């Protein structure tokens, strides 16, 4: 089972695969670019609930069902 950090990184990777840049992901989620980079690198181990939900909503809009919801 992937770690939380790996799952958050997979959200970013999926959004990037859908054609979004990390800068655009940050802007649309209301996050700093640094936060998105840390999540993508697996360095942000405990993001807030709001951060995770924001990424999930964007993922579900651009890619499909969130891999975090099982």
C-alpha cells in the first residue's frame, strides 16, 4: 500500500499527465508553488485537510475519480 506522501504525489503526477503545470495546479488549488513542489516530491508528509481536498477536487475535475477515495 502506498504511503500518504506517495498518494499525494500521485495526485500531482496525474494532474501533470492531464497537461497541467505545477504552477497552474498551485493557482487553481489556492496553494503556494512551493507546497505543490513539496507534495510532488513526497516531502510534505502532513498536508492540511483543505490542501488534500483542494487537490482531490481539481483531480476529479481534470482526470477522474480520486485514487485517495477507495
